[in-house]
C-alpha cells in the first residue's frame, strides 16, 4: 500500500465542517443570550410587582392616609434617603402614608433601572392607576414608547407595571 491509496479529509471538507460548527455554536450562544435576557426581564418585572403589592397592602392597612398617598404619588418619584421612619416611632395616618410612599420609592429605585411613575385615571377601570415604568419605557398611556396603548393594554415591549389604587 502506498500513500496514495489512503483517503482522508481534505482542507475544503475540514473548513466546511468548521464553518458548520461555528454556525451551530453561534445559534446556541444566541439562544442562551435571549434566554438570559428574558429571565432578567421576568425577574425585574417580578420585583416591581412585589413592591407594588406590598405598597397596596400598606395602603389598605392605612385607609385614613388616602389623601396623603394620592398627593405623594401625584409628584415625581422622590429620591428617599432613609428607610421607613415609622418603624422606630409611632406615626399618624399621614406620616405613615408618606413613609409608605418613601419605602416604595426606595425599593423601586434600588431594584429597577431608570424608574419613573405616574398617577393617572385608569383607562380600563374606574379609579386611579399608578404606572411604574423602567428601562426607558415612559410611565404613560398612549403613544409608542409609553407603558400602555390608548385602550389601556400594556404594550408588548414596555417595561412597566400598573397598580389599580384602592
């Protein structure tokens, strides 16, 4: 047997196999990246929902502070510097409401990038809604780039949550 009788893979076949492997690995990496982005988006949305649910529960426990809650939520999202002041001392209903709004603002600013809120009438239910948006989504209803469309349905790519206020 001479060297000419042996058959092997040529350079062209090896390059084609390597190119196919690179395409397959690129597809796997893209799928992994997209799964990671979706997981991160879901985790952020969950943090927002938990903060809003906690706030709603606090509001229900302090119905006498309703007017103070609404006034504080009608302002832009504050930059609170301390945690709940009412944890270490007794507070009346208005102070409790301000402390609750401050705690919500602190939690949202800690957990969500570029967060904002807006208090407005609900589009699909009677009453007021608190729109919380982050990551470049506007806390508003209406045009593209906002949280909700004109009928009150959350836009597909919007990073936001809506809380129907008590």
